[in-house]
C-alpha cells in the first residue's frame, strides 16, 4: 500500500490551492444557505479573499524566489496563471457582492453561490492547465454551471429562454472544440500543450486536416468570447440572465476563452514570428477582430435596453482584445492582460449600477435612467465614469488600456496599422452610445423625482470599481509591471 506523508500531500495540493479553497466553498455554502442567504453570500466573499491571499503568496514565491508549482505535468502555476486566477477571483468577489441583495437571485442562495464558486473553479482550472484534456474539463465545468446560473430567475421566461440558447450554442462550441482537439492529437501525437504548440508551429503544408483542426478550435473558442459571426447568443443571454450572472459572463467567462487562445495560438504565432514568418491564421484573427469590434459598436447604437447595449459593447471589447492574437508579441500580450484587468472594473461597474437600480425596481431601458443624476447622484456619477472609461476617455483606465493595446500593433512591423486605425474609429463610434447614457442621466428630465437608495453591497461594488477605474488610469505603472511579468512568463522570454 502506497502512503504519502504530509510534505508530499502539500507538494501535490499547493499548485491548485486556490482551486481547492473554492471547491470547499462550493461544497459548504449550500448548507449555510439553508440557514441564511446573507450568511452564504458573506461566507463566499470571505473565501474568495482567502483564495486571493493564497494566490498572492504563491505569486510572490514565483516572482521573487523562482518557485515552480507543478501538478504532475497537468497543471502549472506561474505569473500568468496567478494573474488570471486573481482576475477570476476578483470577478467572483464582485459578482458575489452584487448578489447579496439582488432580487433576481434571492431564492436558493446557497445553491447559487455554490454554482458561482464551481464555475470560477473551472475558469481557474483553464488558466493553470498544461494539457488539452484538463483544459477541456475546465471549460466545460465553467460552461455547464454558467448555464444553470443563467436560468436562475425561475419565474422569468426570458431567463429560461436565455439558458436554452446558451445550452445549444455551448453544446455546438463544445463539439467544435472537441473535434478540433481530436484532430490536433492525431496531427501531433500529444495532448501536452507545449508539444502541441511546438508541432503546430513547425512549417506546414497546410493540409486539409491541419486547417480543419485549427479552424474548428478557433470556431469553438470564438463562441466563448462571442466573436462575430459566433456572437448571436450573447445579447439574448445577457438580457435574460440575472444581472449579476450577466456580469459573470461578460467579465469572467469571456476572459476564459481568451486564456485558451493565448495558451495555444498566441504562443504558436510567436514561435512562427521568431522564425521570421507570419502565420496565415493571424489574418483570420485580424478579420475576426475587425468584424467583431465593428458590428458590436454599430449595433449597440440602436439598442434601447441598457443590458443589450452593454452586451454589444462587450462584443466590441472582445474585438479589441483579438488584436493581441493578430499582433502576437510580448508587448501585445502585456497590453491584453492589462485590458482584461481594466475591463473587469469598467464593465463590471456598469453592470453593478444596472443591478443596483434593478433591485430598487428601476427598469432596464436606457430611457428609465432619465434624471438619475438627481435621484441617485453618486450612482449616476459612477456610471458616467464607467461609460467614459469604456469609450477610452482620458485620464480614466480605459484610455490607458486602449492606448497600450492599440500601440502594440503600431510598434510591430507595420502589418497591422490598418487594424489600429479601425479600432480607433470604432472607439469614436462607441462614444456616441456611451454618451447617450450620460445624456439621459444628466440632461433628460424625469417626472418621478423620488430618491433611489441603493443597497450597501451594491454601493461597495460600485465604489470599488469606480476607484479602480480612476486610480489605474492615473497610476497604471504597478499594474503594468504585474502584467509585464505575467506576459513574460507566458511567452517564456
């Protein structure tokens, strides 16, 4: 009989310590929820901070002491993994705060937070995976539990419809990704990411099998990030889901898809470029980026529902991030990671405002926000910050994020200048519909002048996001250094 001592157990558990904390949370919180929904929320938030503290400790060991955490070759913890886990934990804590008083999730609180923790574990698993199988398991864990979260508004048929649409598109994306993964295994003879990337990066004759494998992988993942033309599900799902869950999908699940893109295609493209070539698939990502940012921004103009407007805005934001895959450089990777962090606070803050007002009975149409500056001045001001940050107005964090991301294409060999020009034009287009929300709040009058008192958990979430948008915009240096270290370890330079 094989026995393992405490030190061996610690060596096995440490690479996935943050995951284990949230798994424990998912197992315990339903029992707490049977007694008190508020206690379940508080417990989830506390455990999220505990997992964040453990991740911070591990990050310090990696960056300052060169410690390597590896779990049997399936999972690895480096600076990139640590940064993504911190991002997902931030999303988890933010969404949990939004769910404390959320009227849409007031029933079955224990189950709700258990599903939320489990989906976060799936995202964290993806960021740590070094193997295609474990990568797939993480994606599916996050996706399946997210479907249940989307359907959580039991008495709202829009929520059930959204869950069905999410289930169908999720099943299709899973089938495409799994088929591509099986072809990749046939081409490379391995499921280890390092071997797969090295084999795919070698000069190819672009055989039919190679093209089908890579295109189906891209298509399967494009559904996850709602890239055009795989975006149609996103507005309906975002509108029908509880607003806190919409936040989770927009700022959490989407980033999981980009993590997979980075871990496979970004590294493959960088290897190819180091050999003095541009991979043909980089042009596919450039076309995806151009179509996604343009359609997202143009269609957002005509939306009357603020959740649908933010959904199309989120599609456009994904188009900006796809620039990283086109440019494929360490600087672009740093810009992409920085943009991901900023996106949490500006998009998450906007959805927090929507959720806070919905909890007080305000509608979800943009016209319902008339006179909000008089009825809830601080909330309206925070929404102004989020809208202008999303539009890229200085000195807010969105401007710094777009400047760094777009400049990564300018500093390349000049191939992608046209993509930067299109991104700048799209940012100008987006200013119209973001400014329309601000106009509605500050200029349009509302006959109902009653003050709106926002619940304290929403106040905390909105305040945290607003402070982050301003502080990161004024002092981006510390966050950029963090992103630079993560990008460097991802690429292996």
